[in-house]
C-alpha cells in the first residue's frame, strides 16, 4: 500500500475523495466497497464469515453493474476489465469456502490483497469506465474536485 492511500488510525482502508472518479453510480458502489473492506480489516475473527458473505454479495452486484455497462455501451477494453472482476470473484468464493473450514489466515490475506488491489484497479480500469459512462450519459468529461489537493 502506498502512503497516499487513505487509511484510518487502525491502518484500515477508508473512503476518501481521493477515490472519486466523477461518475456517481461508480463512486457510490466504490464507497460501499471501501467501507466493507475497512470493516473486514478491523473485524474480530468471529465476524469475518458474515462480513465476507456481505462483501461477496456486494461484489456480485458491483461487478455485474459495471460489466453490464461495459457490454451495453461497447466499452472498448471491457474484456480485460471483466476478466479481472471474474478473477476477484473467484478468489472471494474460494476463500469463503476455506474460511467456512476455519482458515481465518487466508481470509485476512485476501482482505489485505484486495485493499492493495482496489486503489490501482479504480485508478486505472474504473476511471476509464467512469469517463466513458459520463461521456455516454452526459456528453462530456467528469470534473472531480478533491480536498487537500496541492496545486504546486
């Protein structure tokens, strides 16, 4: 994790306007993703199965929504983006099965890996999709204002 990624006092991922991409439906689902990630990072072991199940449902909705947009609008780099979604979903499902057998460590590892993966995925793949969707729906490019931005 780079020092520029927003973390709370416990070192957990937290929502920040640094994650804003300028397309509200994506920003809203990303905020939910980050909030759930932070909850899993801070959770006691006993809470992880329920949180991972909630996160899995979120991911299914999140990825299906983005995948539908990419297909319906013929987003050019959709195959790579959709493949990444499928790989993450498969990992979460595999870890859910292992967690059900008591393997908490692999769940903690998955959460740590996803906390590192998300900022880069959002910045590279989802930002392109956000610009594409904004252009398709609004006819222009999104403007994103971030607090604390240094203009020097």
